[in-house]
C-alpha cells in the first residue's frame, strides 16, 4: 500500500506542479489475495479535478495494482483499486 500511496503522490505532483497534501485515502479494495513474492505493477491516473481554489486544487487519483506472472507472461488484477 505504501507504493500505491507514493505513486499517487507522484502522479498528483506531476499533474498539479505543486507538492500535494493528502486529505484522505478513500478506500482500498482487494478483489483477490496477493501472495508474498508476487511482482506487482502499478498504474495510476487522475480521475477528477476541482479548481475552486487555484492555490489548492483538489485531485482524485486512482492507483490499480496488477500481479505480474513473468513465467506465464501475463498479469491480472488482484489488488483492485486504491482511490487516494
């Protein structure tokens, strides 16, 4: 979860151009178990922005983790999504 949080931080920083301050972690869903030793691949995207106060924009970022199985050359959603 720390890496998902760090990716959300980096995505928000790159998008807004200012260092973000998190208000909350909305929810973390685990659809399937993630085994110890699994390779995880994270993807993030900005879902929503609000610019009522230009000095402090509100940005909703989604981070999705995929378990990668190199021996089978495939990946699948396991950790679901983490909305930060």
